[in-house]
C-alpha cells in the first residue's frame, strides 16, 4: 500500500507538490501538478533500495527534455530525450554498467527479470526489438522505422495499434498515482517505527529470493487457463519467531486467478523453508510478508514484499 501526500482542488484534482510513501515511510515518488496537469520535475524510487528509478520533467502534461532511468542497484540504465511528440534514445547501459549506446548509436540491452534488446541509430529505435526471457523465450518482438512503431508480434497475436514496451510509456508510478482512491475521512498515518528492526533473512540470501521464485513460476508448465490469466495474485504469509513460514493465504487479488495457480504460488511460499527470524530491538519477532505476482500477456512480474513486525496476538 502507498500513501500520497498532496493537496486537492475542490473537485478532486491534485494541485501542487505530491509525494508517495510506502507503509514503512520510504519515499517512492515525487511530482507536481498545476491546473490539473503534470508540470515540473517527477522522480520515482525503487521501493526495496530507496535509490532513484527515474527522473525527468513534464510540461503541459507531456514528458519533455531529458529523462534518466536507473537499475535497482543504482547503476544507470537508459537516458531518453523527449521533444514534442518524438522520443530519442541517447545512452544505455547493461546491468553491469557497460555502456551499450553512446551518442544515440548502439544496441540497447535492459536487464531486469527479463531482457529488452534493440538497435538505435541516430537516437531513433530501428529494426527489430525483442522482449524475452533469459532462456531465450520471446514474449513479443516489434519493428521500428526511424523511431516509429510499425508492427508487433507475440506467440498469441499480431498488432499494429501501439508499442507494448513499457519503458516507452509513462512510468507506472505516475499513472497509478492518478487512479488513487480517496477516503471520505482523513487517514491517520502512524509515525515511523523507531525501533531497531532487522527483517527476516532467507536461507539462500534475500538478494536471491526473487530470482528463485521467478524460476519456480517460469519453469512450471501452465494450463491454458493459467496462461490466459491477466491480473494480480497476492499471497500473504508470516515468518514466526522460530523462522517458520506460517499463515499462508491469498489476499486482495485482482482478476479471477485459477485456483491451481493460487495453490502453486502458496506452495512456492511454503518451499522457502526455514528463515532467520526478524529481530526487533535484538529480540526475535513475527513478521508480515507477501508474495506479489502480476500476470499480463503471457508474462509476469514477481516480488517479495517485507511489510512490518507483528505484535503478539495479532
């Protein structure tokens, strides 16, 4: 859950500065609105590290000028320039920090859970661009000519309406913030917890947890019903004071996930085995967590969320 600090016009539009915070008070996004439009500097931050994810300016509700993007490890990812309705790729780096595009020429290789690859010529996307898994499976490929999208294909369809590359679209943190639900009453936000808290530690290392979960989801054959599912599945769980994973249950899913898919995700959570328990002021503590998986167009994104210590009896 994310909380937004901002002012609203009488008819419910953002006005002035906005700031989003996670439930543990980590800043995840900042921006500014004037006359119901995005204006000025907008910045997003990686939730798990707090490091910058993107930064750039809006003018009259459109991205303008230079936009910078970074990997979760803090290294630069890609630099884009927006001019009127045109987009130019100026620089790009792989996840290890090797520059692959300079002065608008080269090959983009963006590596997160999956990989985006394509050529850039004079700042414009050119030829075939691929979005694929690390094992080579292609989610979709698209053709560009002098920076203009012309055609896309996936294992399921062929399309010509618009590109599906998300990095070319407005950042999720910008768009999702504009779909906030407003409570009729003020929400009381608890002050930040000042106790010394150490989150639970996965036996294989927290830095490897998501990779192992993604591999388990990817390597299991899915039924036709599971493959067609688009939506979000959240599996909540707790790591108790003995480091055991308990109280595994689905929570606040979006769409109607097939029961077999939900059960598989529950089994993945259970398979993480015994953890080092969380410590609060150096004492073992129960800890609330969640496996969040978003499925869309034969692809998926998964992350493990560390929520907060649980008080006894709750």
